[in-house]
C-alpha cells in the first residue's frame, strides 16, 4: 500500500497537514487517471462534465446554470461549449428576451458519446475505488463535507 509520506518524500508537521496534503495529492492523482481515460473520446474532463450536466437536465439550461453545476468551476465554460458545439455534441440558442442569455441542450450525438463512455468498463480507470469499503467511502465523504461546512 502506498503512503503519502513516501510518495511525496517528506515529513509532515502533524496529522492534519498530512491529511490535507493527501487530499490534494490524491485528487490530482485521480484527475490524471480520468484525463487519460477520457482522452481517446476527444473531449476534456470539463467538457465531459458539461455533457453530463446537460444529459441530467433533460432540457435546455442557461449557460449560468451549467457553470453553477460544474464540478470544476471554469471561467472558460463558454469556450468549452463552443468546442462541444463545433463537434455537434450540444445545441445552443439565444434567449429572445435577453440576447446575452444563452441556453444549451445536449444533442443526440452528445448522448451517444456519453453512452459510449458509459459502456466502457469503469474498472479501466477507477479500479482503485475497490480498495475501500462502502463504509470507509461514506466516512471519507462525511469528513470532506465537514471540511467545507
């Protein structure tokens, strides 16, 4: 089993410092694994997140609603959506009442891409999650929620 002290080759001043460093280190490790998994599909993790948001909405959403729901808040969400639009993965319309307002919806091609990604065995990038029990996962989630409260 890997240990954060060895992975980072450092000593921590206390357990809370080790804990916070471990969260950041592990989050980046997971993010890198997901980036490698999603790369062959021709979209970024942020674009994947936008498509998932739109699929879950089952209807048109404003760009602001999409931005608010993103896991990783992105100041360039408009540019990300422009690229998805170019690929035919989403549809965009301007609001007639306020031309600055843009509404988005996932296209059938976007739904098909998400289904293709869903069909790939999750174990190809997330096999590590089997290293923790449901009880452990719930406890860590509660701790993370507590940090943000």
